[in-house]
C-alpha cells in the first residue's frame, strides 16, 4: 500500500508539473498575441529586457573576473564585462536607437543569408534544392522590405520577431505539457493494470482468492 501511495503521489506530482508547464505556455501565447497587436510596445519592451540582460551579464562577468584575478584571462574578462555594461546602459537609455541598429543588423543578416542560400541552391542543386531556393528568396525579400522602410521599420520589426518567438515557444510548451500529462496518465494506467495482474497471479498461486475479487454466494433454489 505504501508503494502504491508513493506511485500515486509521484504521478500526481508529474501531472502537476506538466500542468504548470502548459499554463506557462498559455501565458506566453497570450503575451505573444498582445505583442503582435502592439508591436511598438513589444519593441521597446524587448530592447529594455535586452539592455537589462547585458547589464546583469556584465556585472556577473566582472565579479567572475575579479575572483579570477591573477590569471591570464583577468583583463580579457574585465574588458568584456565593461563592454557588456556599457552596451546595456546605452540600450536602456536609448532603446529607439538600439532598435534601429538591431533592425539594420537583422536586415543585413536576412540579405546575406538569402543571397548565400540562393547561390548555394543554384550551384549545388541537392535534394533540398526547392526548399533552399524558397528559403533564400524569402530571406532576400524580407531583408529588402525591412531596409526599404528603415528606420520606421525598426518600430515593429524587433517587436514582431520577439512576439512570434513568445507565441511559438508558448505553443511548444502547451503541446509538451498536454502530451506529458497524457503520457503520464497512460503509463500510470499501464503500471496499475500490471500490478493488479501480478497480485492476482500471486494470489492464485498461493491458493487464495485475491482481495480485489469477491465471490458471490450461490443462492439455494
């Protein structure tokens, strides 16, 4: 009985964990949908979060560098930490300018990635020729569209990408949570059935009727 209770508690704990995971996915999906509606706010929010991450990472890196003083990597750690702190302060003080710079950088990445995929697909012509060609054309077109409307495009491009990332991450968490709860339930039912069959076999081999089986008395005619 103690083992059964322990297994039941473990199953309930796993189901609760997957349930919280699915709930977090719902929150992320809602945040992504709101961000897609208010892309300007999402852009500023993502820039501020990025600035805080740079600042915190720089402070943590500086502390690690101080702890590792006397080694060959001390000054390198100090320089990298100082750059992160400075970049975080700049991004937090000028989020609009940071969004413009990141939008330009993203557009250039789309352009170069699209060109390389197009050229590579035309030269190699491998089994994924059509898919690579479509990817390259899409990246090139997206980079051109972003650059054509820059810097006004910086008000929504970063926020749109950030919101889409939240949306798809949330959907993934929902699928993982729901699937995990279902798998835990199926495994629990299977183990319970196997344990029931084992107890029944042990009872029959011992020459007694198991507790789960009740024999109805025969009524006299």
